[in-house]
C-alpha cells in the first residue's frame, strides 16, 4: 500500500512539473539537497560564492566535462568560419564521436557544436591539433588556462576526458572553469543550444546533433530529486556540459538562471540519471535560499579624486565592472553599504584605466562581501611648474598670459620712459647749446661795441 501511495505521489509531482515548471515553494525545494554523487558543489555563477559543497576538493575523473576548457580555447584561438582538414589519426578516436573522416573539411563552428552537443571526442582531438599541433601540447594550454580561471587541483591530459591516468579535477575547479567559460557569450550560446544541423561536407552527408544535457529539453525522463521522481527538464537551464565514462560515472556541470540569479551546479561520480536529479536538487536549494543582488553598477558616478602635479587638479573615477553579491533570499540590497578606498598618493601622469583604489561592498557596516576596482576615467598629464602649488594648467596658462602681458607692458613703459628721458636730455642739451651760442653771440657783440668805442677815442 505504501509503495502504491509513493508511486501515485511521484506521478502527481511529475504531472505538475511537466513543461519544466518548478515552483521554489515545492516540497523538496527549501530542504538541504541530498545528492547521489560522490562530490558536488553549487555556486553563484556571477559572484563565485559557494552555496553548497560535498567533497569539493576530491580529485576525480571529469569525463567529458573536460570539453568546457577545450571549447573555450578553441573560441579564443580559432575563427568560427576557419576550415579544419581532418588528419589520418583523429577518425580513430574512441567513445562518443561524429565519425570524422580523413581529409574531411569542416568548420570550427560545426566542430564546436559537435563537441558541446554530441560530446564528440573526435571533434575535441581535431580542435586540439588545429590549435597546438598535438593533444599533448594542447593539454599544456588546457592546464594553463584552467589555472587562470581558478582551478587549483586540476590536471588535464587529453582534450576530451576519455579515461587516462592522471586526468583529474574537482567539483570546485570545474565550477570555476564553468564560471569563466560562461562569461564568454559564444560559449554560452553553444552549451545552451539543444539542436544543431551540420550541412554536408566534402566527405559526408548532413548531420543532425542533439544536446546530451537533459535539463534543457527532456520532459519525459524522470530523475530522482531528494527521493522524488521529476522530469529532467529544468526551468531556466542554460547548459553546460555532461560527462560519463565507466571510470568517472555520471558527471554534469549545469547552469540555470532565474530572475537575475545565475547558478552553477557540478556533480561528479553520480549515476547517469542521478547527475540530472542531483543538479536539480542543488538548483532548487539555491534558488529557494539565495539570490544575486547588484551592489554597484559600472555606470555609477564615483566622483573625482585629487591629483598631485597634474595638468588638472583631479581625475574622474569609474568602476572597472558592476559589483554583485549573493544574499539570503529574504535579504534585500538595503542591507548593503559601500566604502570608497583610494590610494594615498595620486601623482600625474595618470593613464585612463589606471587603478586608483577600490569600492568595498559590506553587508551592514563591517561584513566585507566583495571589492571592485576603481579606475581613472580619463588621462591626466603632467602639470606645469605651478602644479606644485595645485594650480591647474589652464589656470597656469592664464597666469602666464597675464604675466606676459604685464611684463610686456612694463617693458614697453620702460622703453617709452627711456626714450622720453633721452629725448628730454637731448632737448635739454640742445637748449643749453642754443643758450650757450646766444650767450657767446651776445658776448661777441658786446666786445665789438667796446672795440668800436675804443677806436672812437
């Protein structure tokens, strides 16, 4: 009787969820998730905050979730319309494949869809060789890029995730890789696509590919979620990558977005159906318990900061990016506060984009949640000598012009004074000379008169 009631309950739950409708207030949503997988993690895909973990640092085989980093590297290193010619080794790749043939010509874009939808191992090898010449050389790039994205315990040996000694990762690392990959719009489009058509190539007829991620579309298959069977299709699912081998078990890196909150769930060493149910359990828990809040927008006015020895006395500030935080579902942005922290010394020259400080985001007044860089909004060149006194260049130029005018006027007045003075002196000399001549003339005339009188006597 109990078994019959359980079966009826499962059917009712399944019916109410057909079409991917999952209400956060469902019976299993708010409870802590119970997952089959040996390891699992749930993070906020925007902020990176960890919301749930189970054996997050256990090193396990990632299977085809490996292809996330292969896809990202191909996007970053190859043009989508670039044509790849398949070599004589790639067609013999084992496992899931699209049966590429020697000398077949196919675009990078179609190889990427094959990689992410059909999980084609041969497509992964073809892309790896096109980028690096060999899978071994490509593995070096994979590990370097993984570390850049925050993976600390990962070692990739091949581009597809086939069982190979030493090819290991963790749910934490796969979550960090997925977060970085999903920031690339091309990657996001690829992994969230359900169906893709590859036209005929020079070697084969057209191909039709379907995504192996049941969360995107499968309303018929029931999967276990906290002891209840529900359809695999999940409202808001946006990828990301499945993985399965006999050694790795069922793996899944999944993404889902609702009402501005983007979550990433990773499970490793689950079962084929269990990996989808585990991801749903994690998502339901996450959406019922947390939400992402924008704490600061990249367009927010950050004001201006003073600059020493600059062409101008201050510089405009802007955020490097918008800042997001993860809060409990019941908390609003009203609990947040911000603090602008700037460098003590800001001396010209300053280039546009130079980091001048940071904006700290707090929950309340003391619980620091995150920081975002504050950058120079414009360039500030070196100032004139007067900048030592905090005088901006445009003011300094006015001072220089006024000073120049004053100096010029003073020089002109001085020259005029000198010219006038010299003219006065010359005139005075001329008058003295004239007066002397007159006196001499008068004296001469008197002497003539005296001489005449003398002759008369």
